[in-house]
C-alpha cells in the first residue's frame, strides 16, 4: 500500500469521528469485547493490580480498527488468574503498550506481593460469576 493510499484510508476511517465532533453528536461505538450477563468484569481492579491494557486488548496502537485480540473465554482468564505473575507490570506502565520486563517472573512475583494480589481468591467462582 502506498503512503498516499494509507493516508486516504485513514482519512475515511476517521470521518465519523470528525463528523461527530463537528456536529456535536454522540459517536455510536461498536462493542469489540463483551462478556455474558452472568460474568462480572471490572477494569479498575485489573488496572489497580497492574494488568496492562495490552494483556487483554492487544497492540491497539497497531490496529487501524480495533479488533478482538483474544476471545475472552473462561480458560483464557483463568490462566491469568492462576499465574498473575506472568502478566502483572508496574502500575505506571499499565497504559504503555510497548513496555516489557527484562525478567517478568521475578518482577511479577514481587508485584503480586506488593500489590497484595490474593491468588486463592482469583480462582473462586464468585470472583467473576454473580
């Protein structure tokens, strides 16, 4: 794709955003990720415990249109809940899509303790199902 065609494609993609702003009208978003009604999910606890956006949402900075990076099946969530040290990062890096640890397991174990992550509670069914 040439540079000119990429610029044109991006201009077309952003047209609804510009129109919404210009006309002071609400933009209707299409939901990308959703969970069943019986699943409780809270972004704030994940952010507070150091789970980066990229962990669940993927490399958003590389998506011209946002797509579902991971099917949010229970097994996928449970894998993280059973071993959060593989995913936790410093809170100040939660929104940094390109952050990487030089030794994730060592840092992750330290942060699990520091952030008081209760691993035994993370696999209790009532943590996510209400």
